[in-house]
């Protein structure tokens, strides 16, 4: 989930494929929750009807889910190079031939991959419960907070409207500056900044 969430945070096009509706909607809703406190701004269709599969060729960012039985009718050649396909049952993500990865620091990636592996080993010994999804969310939230929680140091307000110094914000992220620079230019982050108020606390510092 964390790898897929990284793509979603970068406002890429992500297509989910599942055997059944339950797996499809559960996964997509969980990915959207992991983006908190950011909110997805692109096309969002948890279950795309068979009749409009051509929506997957949209030129704008999307999170779309389709049933595997309908994927055979999908025109893969029409998919954008920036689209990645997540096969939920197979637990794999397939990227287009010319897909450009979002720059993500190797040390940061390794740190949180280790956290997820440790968590999975611990959870393998207990019965599944809703709490598990919350804990995965906390791991991803901690990662985002570490990289982006300092945004408030680069925000100024004028007549009640918030503005952010994107260069200062990204450079302040140290080894994660390339990733944060990419995120800072997304519609999702722009919308987040526009919603800020001087009277509110930093949502990246509190769950």
C-alpha cells in the first residue's frame, strides 16, 4: 500500500484491477485514507463501469478501479506512460514502458520498508483486524510527516490567504528534497495550502 500511496501522492495515474468488488473498493478507499491530510484532487472512480473503460485514457491524474473480468477489454496501448496498474489479487504493480518514477530517497524508502516488514512479521502472528489498517496508515503518516511536516516554516499569510515558498519547503526536506519538490507542485498540495488558516495547527504533526 505504501508504494502505491507514494504514486498517488505524486498525482500519477493509478489503475487498480481486482477479482471482486469487495477487494477493489477496500483497497482504493484505504489508499485514499493514507493520503491524509492531503486530499485527492484528480478523477476518482473506485469501480469503473464496463461501458466506459475508455476513461482510463484520460489525460489527467486518476485513481480508477476495474474488475479483472473487464480488464481483457482494456486498450492498454491507450494508457498513458505515467500510468501504473495495480493487480490486487496478484499483489503486484506494473508500470508502463516509459514510466518515470517519482524521485524518492533510497534511505527514506529503506527505513519505512523496514518498518512495514517488521509490522507484517508481527501481524502474521495475530488475527487480522481493522486496527492493522490503522497501523499501516500511521507508518505512512510518519513518513509524510518527516518529509513534509516542516511546511509551516515556509508559509506566509496575506489577507487570510496562505502562500508557500516551494523552493524553501523542498530544500528544507534535506535528502528528500526531490520528492517534496514534486509533491509541492501537485494540485493536491496546492489545495492543501489554500485551505490553511493561521489559527489552525499543523495537521502533519498530529494524528
